C-alpha cells in the first residue's frame, strides 16, 4: 500500500505549552554574555544590532570588547564613525555599525542616555526595526511583547502550522502567532527567549534534533515531516558578491590609520574592476567611506 502523507492543509495547528519549554530553557540555554543579569539595556541593544543576520559565534569575540570600550550610548556617540567601523571588524553589513553610532547619538542627546522602554519609541531610533525594538523591550525591560526572529518563525512554522519552514516574511501574521502563544504572566519574556533558543540550537534549519526537543506536540513532526510544496529554495552565496567586495575594500581602510590611494584600494579586488568600482561607489553613497580633498579614501570621519 502506498504511504499517504497528510496534506499540509489538513494539519491541525498546535499550541506550545510554556511549562516544558521553560524547564528546558533553564537547563539548556547557552551562557551568552549579553543575557547575563547585569547587562544594561544599551548593551543588549548593541548585541541585537550585531546579531542581525550574523551568527552568535561571530558576535562573541566582538561584543565584550565593544561594551567594555563604550559601555553607554553617550560613550559610543563620542567615538568617531571611523572608530566604530574599525571596531565592527568583520561582522559584516557595516551599515549597521554606522546606524548603531547614529542610534547612540539620538539616545544620548534626546533620551538622557537611557534606552527607551516602549516599542513605539524604540522603533523611531535609527537602525531599530520591528525585531530589535521588541527584543529590547522584552529582554532588557521584561515586557510581554512578542519577539520574532528567523529562528522563532521556523519553530512556529513547524510546531504550530506543520510546515518545514516559514516561507515568505509576514510580520503581522508572525507577530500574531507569537502573541497568541505568550504566557499571560511574568514568564512571557523567558518564553520568548526560550522559543528563540529552541530555534537556534534544536529546531535548526538543516538538521532539527527532534529527539531532544522539549515540545510534546509538534504539528510538522506529528504529520511525518511533510515537504514544502514547490521548488526548493536556493542557498545564499557570499563569494563573488558585491558584499564580499565591499568587505575587502573596508579591510584595506581598517588596516590603515591614514587615507589610502586608489591604487591601494584596487588591489583588494582584481577580479572585476567594474564590480570593484560599483562596490566603492556604494560605500561612498552609504557614508561608510569618504574621499579626501587630495583624492584618497578613508573610513568615514577619518579624513
Ligand atoms: S519536534 Fe523537531 S521539528 Fe518540531 S519543534 Fe521540535 S525540533 Fe522542531
């Protein structure tokens, strides 16, 4: 007899009870420095900027030194853009460093050096989007707000809706899903952290470890792991992209504490000079690199 898998539309959405998840989190959470009790709201905000689209393993060497050097928003605001870009190192997406610097300036100037505690005000800060605003309100101020990152979206898709991955981004739907699961008491922030941790360490994209999962019920597992309809998604590549070229150009500038010539920049990417010019133009347009009066190049604020 042929094996008949249930159609995804026939899967009944599951609820995620808090008890098992919270108990698992207490036992199994990673000892991340930005989750320690004495970390300030500003330092949590810094960690969330760094963690956007960047794995924990790459943030771990950078964050402790960063908050030791610039423990507050005002200390960060007093640094130059070039200092901040240099300290950002190879975390990638360097526009985040510039936005973090701008965010520090606004908090120091307009908010008395205190990170706002409500989502609406947080959302008006430079570089702070829906996820980061809710993460700070939840993790720094222990508010009952849904926090939805890629890991949470994947757990919700699998455990609640019986799909292998989250599909197209739908902020409103994902927030509503997460809100519906939040416990109605002071355990809500820990529940949000636990859900993220589950997605990051157990319900991973490529190899979910269902054997150690604390959830008693999971719609996707219980339905026999049905595949996503449609063609498989292609993995993103980095090699050869404009992002890689931008990173190479910034590496040259970070390594020097004075402006460099065009020739010194050119050796960073000899494969395709049109692509190199495009990458440099975009760095200039983003305000990450500046051109000096004598035609050389430097990190922003360092001319
Ligand atoms: S049972 Fe497996 S697929 Fe379901 S939430 Fe747990 S790890 Fe993810």
